[in-house]
C-alpha cells in the first residue's frame, strides 16, 4: 500500500509540472508615452517653424487629433500626421508676430498596448518674450450650486466675438486657469461645448461676465460666476400611451388651450385634463384604431395602440400627498365614466367596521372623503368598480392607508435675515422636493404640517415675480435668478414647532 501511494504522489507531481499556464509579462505598463526629441520646447521664444515634430519613446496612436490637439490662441488650423513614433503637426497659417501661444496635446497621443495618455502643454512665443499674465475663474450651476467640470471658458476681446482669443477647461472642482496671457481687456464667457466647435449655441449651458475684465497685472483672486441653460423654445413632444385609455403628452403652456383632435375628431373639455404646467392627458375613449393621430396646434403626433393594449384592464393607483389631508386621492389609467360605489369598501382596521364616505371623480382621478376618522383604513375596490370611457373595467385594488391628525405633524418657521419682495421656497427631504410655496413681502415663512423627519430647503429670489425660477438670458444680459441653499438638516418632531434663522447674505457665493 505504501508503494502505491508513493507512485500516485510521483505521478501527480509530474502531471502538475506538465500543465500549460499563462506566462506573466511583469507589471502593467501605466506610463504614458514620453517625448524623446522635438523641435519645440516649453517656454521657447522666437519660434518660426511651420512644422512641429514630436518623437516618442514607443509606438503611439492618435486619439481624436482634430479635437485634442489645440493651439491657443487659435490663429491657425492644425494638421496632424503620425509616422511610426513621430507626430508631425503642420501650422497651416502664419502665426502672429510677437505673440505667445500654447499648444495642448490633451490625451491626443496614446501608447499602442495599454492606451496610456497624458496632457502635454507647450508655451512658446513668436517674439523675444513670453506673455506672463494669469487669470483664474471658477464656475458653478446656478440652480444646484454644484461646481461644474469640463466647461469651456473663453476670453474675448469684444463681447460680440464668437470665437475666444484664449480658452481653457474647468476641472472637477470647477476651477479653470489661464496662463501666458497678453495684457488687455477681455470679456469672459463659459459654456458646455457639446459639439466642440468653440462657439456658444442656444441649447448649451452658459454663463457670462457682462463687463470686461482688465488684465495688466498678475491676478490673485479667483472670479466665481454661475451657469445655466437659457429657456428653450418649448415643443409638443414625448407622447406616450397609458393603456387602456390615456395618451400623455408634453404640451407648451401657450398651446394648452388649443383645439385638439384625435383621429380627426375634435376633443371636448371632458376628454382633456392638464397635469402640472406642461403636461396633458388625453382620453382615447372608444377609439379602436391601432394608429392614433393626435393634432395639437397644427403639430401631429402618432401613437400606436395595439389590440392587446386596448383590452388592458384599468389599473388604480393611490396618490401620496404631502401635508395634512381630509381625503384620499387616487388615479387610474382611463378617464372615468362611472364608479360603482357598491364595489367600493372603506373599512376601519381597528374594529373592522365599514366607514361611510363621499366620492368624486374628474377625468382619470377620483377622491374619497371618509365620514369618520380612523387611524388606519383598508380601501378595497372590487374588480369592475370603475367603468372607463373605453368601456373597459378596472381590476381589483386594495390598500391600507394610515390617516394623519394634526398632532402627527410638526411646523417649521424660517426666519429670513432680510425682507424678500418675492420668492419661492422648496422643502427637501432625502433629495426630493416635497413642497414648493411662493411668498411675497416677508422675512418669515411658515411651513405647517410637516411629517416627522429631517428637512433642508432652498430659497429662490423671484426677481420678476412670475412664480418660477428663471435661468440666464443672454439676449437681455440677465443672470439666472439667485438660489440660496439651507443644507443643515432641520429635525421636525410630531406636535412641535421649530424656528430656524436663514442668513441670506452669507449664503451667496
């Protein structure tokens, strides 16, 4: 037996020696390609060449050279060519005399094996001296107050100029730095350059310093300014089917009262309902065509409604509403033709007794108002309780509902440091806006009936008193309306009143 075991061990050892494995090639290459020779060096003066060459220590590939190889100021187009380890950059136009330029290779060159890249920067002058002024800015989102990365910031000799004389890009913390600038007056514009054409488009997030900045000495301070997306021309869009009986569509507010047709039929007031400022629900009714054609203010939208979708039962949904309520709110997936109250039961779960109620409906929504208070109810809608305008019936719905009293809530008062002519406050819980309220000519805002929890809030200074936040307007040279954040959580307890002080001035950037 011992001899057999020894033989097995030897065979096992020999088998393991003969296994095929992967040979390790050593540690992964994480070093970007390095320049071994070039006819351009950083801080070089009296540069006269029309062709710049860089030779690297390994074979490389180009990465979007039209976008990533950039000359600032952009006084010439660049043409790039790669031959083995050498990158050649042709300067198509004659550079200006006695001018300082910076050539950026922003991740434009990668090694072949691992794709390592880096930012390479070369500042040079066509004259005997380098411009040496610097300028620092930082950009943030006007509504969220978050710092914005990858923003193009440009310096323009004239406000009307479309292409910047100098430009750079903000980092993750919103900071952007200019170097090797010539003295003079410049306008500052910032934009998220979606199509990378160095020009500001109407549909790009943008920000401005409306007055020029005079650069003649080294700037020590950082200029901070906000960015936002200008108000866009609204369109009819995002039509979607909510089977069996509703089309939901985004409609600009100016078109909300327009005549609306569905498959050539003019819709009446009982077949439409607005949801919010810019959404509309349209009743399909008994229309059985698969292709639904919706015409609003001359615009045509098509929605497909298959036989399977047409046969769908009506679904019911309970709507959670913030604050003290005296009724329950529900909606369904069809406009309501009738509710059979004999199939609707409201029960007090404390003693299982039935509770009387009143029910009202409009379009696809209905509300139930109990006639007796109970801490917890059970609401049951038997199958077929709702008849829709499609003639479809509802499926069964059941839900337990906790009913709140005054003592279940707390109140919050926000004491402002200054009187605000017009403003909007948003109450925020776990990053969700749970209440929005406008206020006027006051330094104190009362927010009653908040459920226990931790809240923050933001205050919008509504300068034009139109009840909404307005972004930047380049045509009128108007900045976005100011948003002030209160980020320290305020704890609300049941049956408590809490007052907090909000210093408007110290909240400004």
